[in-house]
C-alpha cells in the first residue's frame, strides 16, 4: 500500500511539473543573490521614501546609507590609472574640489545604485553612501592593530571604506557627526558583535535606522560552536545580554525554534533603547513558478521615528506584492493567478475594514493616527499606509464614524454626497466620534 501511495505522490508531482509547460525546479537563492536583492529593495522602496520624509522636516541637510554587508573587492576595484586620482578626490573637501574642478571619473558598481538614488532625492536631502568593503564583523587582531596602526580613510562625500564595521565604527561615527543615518549590518558574521558594538548606535541622538541582516545558518553555527567552545558561549551571552539561549539547546526543540528564540533574545536586548516596536522581518523569496516563501534570512528593523516605521511598512508590503506578481510572469494561466491574487487582496481589505471598525468602537480611540498605528503594527507589512487612510474615508462615508475637524470643512460641491469633505484624512488634531 505504501508503495502505491508513493507512486501516486510521484505521479502528482510529475503532473504539477508539466502543468506549466516546463519542469518546475525549486529555486535556491544564493546568499550573494539575496544580498543584492536586499540592497535593491531597501534602496528603492525604503531609503528613497525615508529620505523624502526626512527632507520634508527641513531640519537635516544630509543623510548617510552605511552598508556593512561587504562587497567583492575585485569587482569594484578602480582601474589603475584612476586609483590615485580617486583617492585624492575622496579626501578633498567639496569646496577645494570645485576650485580644482575635480570630477569623479569612475563609479564602482557597488556605488552606482546609491549615486542614482542620491540624484533622485537631491531636492529633498543630500544622500551619501558609505560601503564597508570588508563587511560588518571582520576585526583585526589586537597585536596587529598595535604593531601596524593604519588610519582608515573616510570618503568625504561617500564611497568605499577599506575596512569592516568593527574596525571603522569609531572613525565613521565621528565623521558623520549629527547626521541621520541608515545602518545595514550583519552582527552574526565572522566575528560576533558584542552588545557594546551595537550600543554605540543605540546612543545616537539623531535619527538612526537599524537594519540587521541575519542568515539563519550563522545562528546555527554560533549555537553549535557555543556548545563546544566556552569562549563562543561567552561571546553569544555578551551579545544577547542573557544566557537563556542555553535552554534552547537543552529542550527538545527543532533548530528553527532555537533560531527563533535567539532572534527574540536579541530583540529583547534592544527594546529598552527604542520606543517603537522592533520588527523581525522574515525576508520573502521566490522559490519557483507561482511560489513565494520565507527564506532562511531575517531582517531586524529598529527605528525611533514614526515616518520611518510607516516607510518600512509600505516598503515591505510593496516588496511582497511585487514578488507575488513576478512569480506568475510567463506561466500558463498567468491572468487567472493574478485575478485570484486581486480577489484575495480585496477580501483582506474587507477584513481590515472590519478590524478598524471594531477596534475603534471597542476602545473608543479618538485620534486616527493612534488607531492606524495600532492596527498597522498588528498587520505590519501587509497593507500600505494609503490603504488604511482609504478605509477610514470609507468609514466616514458610510456613517460608521464622524470626525470633529479642527479646521472647518469646506462647503461640499455636491450637497448630497459631500465629496470634498470625505477626501480628507483625520490628523492628530481631529477627533473621531464612533456611532
């Protein structure tokens, strides 16, 4: 009986593989491909929106993107003829550069997306990119640093830093001073971060956005090493500020549960430094035709700014929707899949409408930004901010709630429907009255 069940299962798999006209093969995205995808997504969907919202405050003139995931040094090396000129250009102040009429002649591939984005947001804020060539956690031995001290060159207007984050952090943080910055780091790399390595970021008083990229295989390796090597166990305890990770190995739990436990301990060690919730984002990836699943990678996102939180929510939602749409391209029945996707989205929005209504009525929340944030945090990355505002407008139209506007509403053009009045979204000073 088991033999025939196995045969039926194989036959079903064969039918599914040929249903789209070609064999389906599960795609295994390499870590290099994941890093490229992660950078592209963050820059295009999150960093761009955050720069515009930061520039709208009219407080800050520049912002930094600090990428500590490492790059391929050979692929991004300057041509020999330009190396010396580029080094002089990087250490020359902008004023002197304009006098000398020195213009950058070569942009390494790793910097090109940042340079392109900087041009797109330059009307809002000046964006500079600092890419750490050696990644996040390559730290030279103490004896080597003492015997052969070398000052780390820091590009004035962005560029590639020939060091790792742990080596360059003091100089880099001093260089960017009180400017807002977005940090993309990998704390579980070759040299495990300590809590103090991250604390210097927690202590910044200017807008500081943390994106910690964590491959699950790195956590697995750390847990296994900590069981055998006391120094590794001490290092893991120092980072997590807790030795509760030891219980994850003692209990009969799967490695996936142990990984989740380590991530929760890391987030717990960060919470007291951030008022807003810290989000653990399971990075989605396309695994095959019409198949999108969570990959073995996690992005921990921490911020103190409300606008940054909304920007990341929108970025994650758009990323997921785009992956789902792209996974259907070129397959048989593509239109049917897209129709099903739109129907599921419509159903989800209807459920969200009811959630906002019930939450508002039950808790009698008077301010829409407060209600929106509460529901958004419970559905982080599922809907864009505009979806929430549109649903609130529908609630106003349907008479489920009315708004006491701080500023009087203009007389509507249509006295029956009142179209002008329902286009507004309640703000911080407007009060909701639930019917």
